[in-house]
C-alpha cells in the first residue's frame, strides 16, 4: 500500500508553543535521570570505599562505572531496535520501568557483586531511553528549532547531576543519617524521581512520523490535529503546509536494509557518527566518572564534601547548551560541532598541564572543569543530535543505539577503569597522560566534523536523509531536495 501525506510538513511549520515546551519537559526528564545516576556514582565513589558502606576498592569503583555503561550499551541495542519496531511511546514506559526497578534495587545492594549487577540493569534502562527519547525529540520538534531544543534537552542531564550532588551532600554531610545508610537513601532519589516521570510521560504522544510509516495515517492526523488546535486556540494562525511525501507502508524495516543504509549507502556519515560518539564517550566517562577520585586522592577533599564540588561543574554543563544551542541552528552544525569539540580538547590539555605542575588547588580545579564542560556539554549533545538527524526515520532509533553502543564500547567502557588505575598509582604524570588522551580524542572529533559534517541546520528530516520507504519526493520546489545531502 502507498500513502501520500503532509504530516512532516505540518509538524515543521508549527510555531513554538506551550505544547512543545511540555514535550521538552517530559522528554528532558529522562536525561535528568541519567545525570542523577552518573553523579550519584561519582559523588558516592569515595563513600562506597568506606568499610561501613560496601568497602569497594578504586578498581571496583571503576568496574561499577563500566558495568553501568555496559548495561547502557546492551539496553540501547535491544530497546533501540524495539523502538523502531514497536514505536517510541511504548518503549518510554518499558525502559522507565526497568530503570525504576533496578535503581531501587541498588539501594539494597549488599556487596560488590550485587551492586554491580543492579548498576548494569540501571544502565540498561537508561540506555534504552536514549534511542526512544532522541528519536521523539527530532520527530516532534520543528526543523528550525531542532538543534537548540535537542541540546537543551540533552543538557538537562546536568540538572540531574546537580540534584544528585545536592542530595548526596545533604545526606552525607548533614548527619541526618549515617554514611552506612546515606548512600542507600541517595540511590532512592532516582527511584522516587522515576515515579514522578511516569505521570509526565502520559503527555507525550506517539511520533506521527513513525505512525505514518506503519500506515496509521488517521492516528497521525489526530495527534497533529490536536497540536494544531491547541496552538490556534491561543490566537495564533498557522501557515498552510507545502508539499507532500509518498511512501510505501510496511510493518518493519529488515535488518539488511539497516546495515545497507548505514554501511553501503552512508559510509561517511557512519564514520562521522562513530567518531563523534566514541570521542565524547571517552572524554566524559573517563574524566567525569573519576572527578571525585581525583579530588580525594590528589587534593585530599573529604568524601562527604565531594558533592559540593560537583554542583558548579554540573551547572556549567547545563548552561553551556542553553547559551550555545541557538548557534547550532544559526551559525550551523558543522562549524559549531567542530568548534566545541576542538575547544573542549584544548581546554582539557591546558588543565592537564596545570595539574601536572601541581599549580592548581581543588577550588581552581573546579573552575577549570566548569569551563571545560560548559563547552564539552554542547559538543557531547551534538553527537546525539548528529546521529539522530542523518539517518532515515525508519532506522533512526536503532541507528542512535548502534552508534551509542559502538561509540561507548570503543571510547567509554574502558575509560573509567583506565583513569581509576592511573589515579590509584598516585602519579600526577600518569593521570596527566590520561587527560591528554581525552584532549586529543576531542580534537580528532572536531577535525572529523569539519571534513565529514552534514549541514543539517533548519532542514526537514526527510530532506537530510530520504525515508527508506519513500516512493516519491516533496511536491514543492523549496523542499524538493529530498535526500540531496545523502551520499
């Protein structure tokens, strides 16, 4: 069966509205959870080493961080494939339920093995969310706002990081509960927030773009019609959508077509996505996961004070995408992605030199890291933006999950263990070379973007990459470049 639709054009011509803001809040909360989880792990790393807690070693701390990432990789692959097969909305609730169960169980861990297992399942839930959330963001937000909104939503990771820092700071430093129990209450924060998110998720509809792929045009029209009426009721007029798209309806995309689309048809884009994801994964998972260990090992910050040092860094990470996000839509993807990647690497190299020379204090380290991650947060968020934009809608979620998985395996899984080992050596020189490795990789990511980047700013998704099921083109000249930027 072949359908002709103007659903994509209707979505892209919508003005920014309260409805879009509601979607940003409902979808951004997922990243808040991930930020909370990562910060809890980093802030509690030194506490979990205490005998009255779990008595973990530095290496075991590194393994739990790696376990979380490995779980995220597995979850991304499984749930990413299911997201394209079953729809975005259904997977929202499945992955959230897994996260809720696993993070609640973490609060009851009794030894290293149980703690590691529960962290793996927590990561699987969050990893599954990545594909569903980023797909929904791109498919619901108008093209002219997509870059800024995507970066802002990804930036909410750091609101979670700040909440995690404040929560652990209160629990560890207030004397409200003993340290033997405080870390358990801290992980309970994540489970409590997850329950709240269940209510927000009800407001998020299925992606109309996904619905039309499955021939559910009536459902797609109903969703878009509701959005349009909501906007018109506020006194805003809507421009007429221009053009249509014809495509063949089918119930799934064969895996053969997935691999062909990424490896045979779009090899340059695949290389770009892999390098951007891998370099930022190493940068973040190596540097941020071990931030607390550096503070306690080299600057002798008390473990219960580590969350205090996390808050300014988290705020820098959040404010960066807010301040720079619009430039990704105005100045352009290629210039901004290349620039933020390269600048992040150069800033980390500068900090590394100061660290090597023992020329900084814990306070000045905090300032350095706030500045570094102000820029790096936009770079890392743009990697997710890139892989979610440059592949067809039929394989969008699975493509996100594949590049997240491969990039994380290549650049992120071993990173916390490597840096933890360098830190446990007590040698500033060894830690310095770990920082330099992260800096070089980010500069490499910037260079790759400069040569292979896609100018996707303000472009409809269907013009950036033709739908695999497309059997026709947009019927207006302004968007007739369907697939023109495809290799």
